[in-house]
C-alpha cells in the first residue's frame, strides 16, 4: 500500500536478508525495532505524505536502508447539525452543503432520499405522537475517502383547530 484514506493502518513486512537488527521510522513520530511492524497514519486535514524508512544492520556492522513514501488522504469532514431539531409538523429544513465531496446521499429517515448537494426536505407528522426521523448523510472525497454523519429531528404533531355551528 502506498496511499489510502485516514486513518490508514499499514502492516510492513521486511523482505530483508542477512540482517540481525531492524529499525523502522514511519515518518509520523513512531518507530519500531522489529523485523515486521505496523503503523497508523492520519492527515493534517490535507493530503499528507510520510517517508517510511527501514534501516537494517548485519551482525558485523554493515547497514542498508530502504524507503517508501506513503500518501494519506483526509476523510470527508462532515458534521450534521441543524438550526433546530424539534418543531411542529410540517418541519422544512435545507440541508447543509459540504465542500470537497461527491457521490452524495441523503436519507431523511422517512423513506425519502436525495443525492443533491443541499436539498430541502419537509417532514410531516399526522400520527398524533412525536415522530423521530434519523437523518443520515454520506459522501466521498475525490480520492474515495468516505464521510458520514447522522442526526435526529423530532416532528411534533400539529393539531387542527375546527369547529362547527348549529343554528336553529
């Protein structure tokens, strides 16, 4: 693996011959002194590269070094928060737009979905009870890194005022 989405866990398998000691430098502040090693990589919010180096030493003191660059792509950063989370029916909200994502999918928790960037959705509650809808958002960055967010909205039943008259 030379590239992937954060957090990326990588197992490094040494194919070294004639070495008795091993020194891994993962370029992320972590090190290991075993023949095979593992490391986890995260980004600083942008595409981030790490130079991974294996230095091996023979018992008589000779050394060799091998290096490879690992590129880590950030996950889609999405946070789903609405200005209100509870209202009387009907509740209409415009979903937030997220930058740098594609393959968008909204699920409004009432059987409705959308693949628009920032759709407007209306929930109606005609049940007489409090209705909860779980809203989920999923998308990917152009590098294929996923991002997901979930929140709940509560739709209160709206009473209907009516009356009749009886004139004799």
